[in-house]
C-alpha cells in the first residue's frame, strides 16, 4: 500500500473514533437530561407538606369556626366493620349503625348471614341491649360501662355520636390554640383537638382515651371520617371502626331508638 493509502486509512480511523466519542457524549448528556426531568416531575408530583403561617389563632374563634363547620349532619346511618382488641368482647364485628344528634345511637351486631345477633340502643340517657345469643335483655342508664357491653369503647353516647359525625365531642371551654403543621391544635378544658385547615377533626385526646379520625369524605357537605381509631390504654383496648355506605340527612325509621324486651326473654336491670 502506498503512503497515500496509509494516510487515508488513518484519517478514516480518526474520523470513526471522533464520531463514536460524539455519540457517546450525546447519549450521556441525554441520560443526564432524562434524570433531571424525572426529578423535576417528582418534585411537582410530591409537594412538600404545607405549614400554616401567621399569628396564633384565637381559641374561642377557632372553636366557633370548627362548630360551624360541623353543624351537619343531624342524622347518619352506615354499615361498619369493627376490629376490637380488648380483655373482653374482642374480635371482629359486622355492624349497622344509626345515630342522631345529640346522643341517640342504635348499633346492630350482625351474624355472617346478616341477621342481628345483638341490638344496642341509647337515647335520652337510657340504654337497652338485646342479646339474642344469650337470650338476655339488658336495660339501664346509657353509661360508658353499659355501652361497652357490645363494643368495649369507654365513650358516652354523645361522644360516640360526635365522633361518628366528625365533630368535636361536647366538653370543656376553649383555653388556647396554636398552629400545628398544616392545621391547628385547639386545647379545651380536659381535651385537645387537632384540626385541619378545612376544620376537619383529625384527632381528639382526653385523659382516658385518644381517637384518630381519618379518610374524611366531604361529599355530604361535612368532613365525615370513614376510619375511626380509638386507643384506651387503661383498659388495654383498641378499636378500629371502618364506615361504609354512609347515608346522611335521612332520619332513621320511626322507633329506631326504642327497644323493648321480646316476650319470654330474661330481663336484667343494670346500673
């Protein structure tokens, strides 16, 4: 091969090498751009949690605002699943629940076939429990102890209705308020309440128990929880209540909060 041929071959090799390096550099830059673009998308899709800024709110005004946001629903009925861990009456329950403000409750515990196994009613300070499994009818005052005969939660009827309908349970007077993360912490006498910016009740804490409300649904015009978790350390009790098929604004059937003993059933008066 002549010297001219060798020169052409060397130039061709150099040209191919330069082309290869340019392609490699281009691909590296393309990959880097794709990574940067992906990171930008992640930043857009996963915004940082908002923090409420500004001065601390007035406790009275915040309490009044939360009450106004939860004026409805007056009535609520739903199906529910209860998961209970407790020294007594623990287990899983299928329930049908009806409530009416301020303190009317009807809870039906259902068999796997959907038939009532027990029915609990509380209204106007009175309590009744129809236990079809043991053929006993209990009646007495609507105390937390008596209401716990079905689901072991240390709550009054009014507290239970308030939590199911997503409002602050009736209790003490507002004492203080401050901004907390993306919401507010409202302190009342003997009670602390965590609120969202939209006034949803996220958590209520009292000395004997703590309740967390989650998965709120505002389709009814109010912030209603679909998941309620209760923790009562003194009684070694936890309850998870998942609500579904929620119906609001439609009064329960007449007599829903009345319950009498069937003929022949043993009656037990309780304090």
